[in-house]
């Protein structure tokens, strides 16, 4: 990362940036790493398996497979079992350094990606109050189900605005984190710091329950942020 860009980022209460690979999964991988880093504080003070509680919370709220075509249900359940098995490694670590090392392992890292994709799919399948038809039509899809199967649950497909908002809503506003922590945490939101194309200015976009709000990059912190850094075509993590 260029030094002048990192200097801009440092003004946003960031200790360091963590690079993730660019393989079409960078948003999901970055979002997942930011979430697991956030949950580490709770994990240090608890003997419970946060992975088990997290997966339990997901199953309590919604089962994605009921929305899937019959021929894909078994494949999805098998993927969830594999994901769960690899993510149990998270319960064995106690520091960010160990987490970063674990994220370099292919099976674990891809399981994190799949988990965040599933969380985004939960909201898109379940959110009956929103009409996505105009957005989906614009990108060439005639149903939420088709979009989720081909874009959201398919590894290597880049995240668009719809998936970003959906993942944020599921994680930050659907009590997933609260149930995982077993106590009421600070308000949690996704903050994406975007680098303008001239590489001289940053714009902070905060995703809340109902919409995204563009803010200055020097505003006071009103909630716990999961922070990502975006430059055209790629996401990294800010911690």
C-alpha cells in the first residue's frame, strides 16, 4: 500500500490494515475477518464455543435450504457442515495474530467467505418488506432466488451493493452478534472507507439498518465499527 494512502487511513482511528487476496471473494473475506476480530474480545472472556453459538443463531433465525431447489439442498447442507468443521478452529485461538495466521489457511479462510455469503443470503431470502425487482432487473435477474444462487452463494463472485447491505443487516441488525455474545454489545455497523480515484481523498460510507450514509472521515465514533478499506475493485480490512 502506498505510504500517502496509509497516512490518510491512519486519520480514521486505524491501527493497521490487513490485506486480503483479490479472488472475487475479497469483500466477504474482509468482512468475515473484521467480524471474527471483533468477536475475539468476547471469546477471551468466555469458555463457550462462539462458532457453535453463531451457527446455532443462524439456524434459529432461518434455514436457507428451504429456499433452495431440491437438487441443491443436500449439497448446501454438506457445505455448511464442512464450513462448521473448519470454523471450529477459531475457538482454539486467543489473539489477532493467531487469527491472521489462521486466515492464511485455505480451508478456514474459504469457510469464513462461505459463512458471510450465507448470512447475506439469509436477509435477501427473508426480507419480504423490500422489493428487489427493479435492482435485480437492472443487473439481469428476474428473481431473488436466482440471484442468490448464481451470485451470492457462488464462490468467486464479487459482492455488489445489494449483498453488502444484506450481509450488514444480518450481522449487525438481526441479533446474530448479540446472540453469539450472549450480552447486548455496543451498536455495530459496517464502515467502508473508500479511496477516491485520484487517491487524494477518502470517503466514509456507514451502513446502518435502513440505508447507507456517506459521512466525513473525521466524525466522532458513535458505534462499534467493522471497518473495511475499498479502492476500485478490492476490499481490505482496517483494525
